[in-house]
C-alpha cells in the first residue's frame, strides 16, 4: 500500500463515519428529504422499512460500518461499494423516481440539423 492510500482512505472514510453516526442518532434531520424515496420503495419492494426514520437510520448504520471498514482497510472494495450504494440520488433512473435525462452530444445535434 502506498503512502498516499494509507492516508487517503481514512480521510475519505471519516466523512462517512461521522455523517453515518450523526444520521443514526438524529434521523429526523434527513427523514423529510428521504421520504419521497423511501415511500415508493416500501410500496414496491416487500421487506423495505415502512418508517422513513428507520430507513434513514439503517442508511446511516451502513455508512458508519462501511466507512469504519474502509478506514481500517478491511474489505476496502466491498465497503466502498456499500458506501456508493447508500449515495444513489433520489432522482435517478435506479430508484425509478423522476425522469432520466437524455444526454445529446454536440456531434449528434449538429448532424441532425
């Protein structure tokens, strides 16, 4: 492991450890923003927590645990993947809410004119 990785991983992970711990203790701060994502998922997928605060608390626990594992170098790829999974934006095609944006390149718009 290079010196840069030895320093960078704990620095990056510390954000998720602190934020995840705070979210576990105070889910009411984030719950109103997470409600539009949690409620449709609770209707579609059985087993998803019905309470938005419980789902936010679970999200914080995953960030805290995965951030701690990343900082300690325990299964760093798996912990990074878990952190990335908690960061899916609410208006993405993955969650099914909102319309996915179509991206046109300058070449395709110039050739169609």
